[in-house]
C-alpha cells in the first residue's frame, strides 16, 4: 500500500514538473474521446457529474487529473492505463472539461426568480 502511494505521488510530481507551462490540449478532440470512451456515462455529457464525480467546470490540475485516471482511489472508477488512453488524449479530455463554461447564477435565471 505504501509503495502504491509513493508511486502515485512520484507520478503526480513528475507530471507537475513536466507541465510548468499551462498545459495544452484539443478540447474538440477531448469531447470526442470523452463521449467515445463512455466517460459521460458516469460524469454526464457536460462533466457536471452523475454517479461519477463532478469534473467541470474548473477541473482539477491536469497533472492531478492524469494521475487520478491512472490510479483512482477505491471509488469504483476503472483504471485507465496508458495502453488504454494516452496522456495526450487525457490532456485533450482535460482541455474539454476546462472549456465547459460555468452555469448561470441562480439570480440570472428568470424562471427561478419569480
């Protein structure tokens, strides 16, 4: 268990170091992969959650996102190794999640203010 935790932390640290600049990604491709790989089934089409965690808007840092996908906690989420989905594809998914706008504030929804 300790070895697993250390490996996860090293992975996160390595990814964070590799991404000193703002990470890039292709949001359009990320949306395609998010749907193709079935992420929407648990996280919803817009990443706002469902049976899975809320991922958008404002996803966690890219390095933490990739590390979690590779080594999820015992939450029921399957492990996605680099053989299943590449880091580049995960960066595209992260860019898609980052591109999802904030929902409107309740005060700005006329029907809710009647």
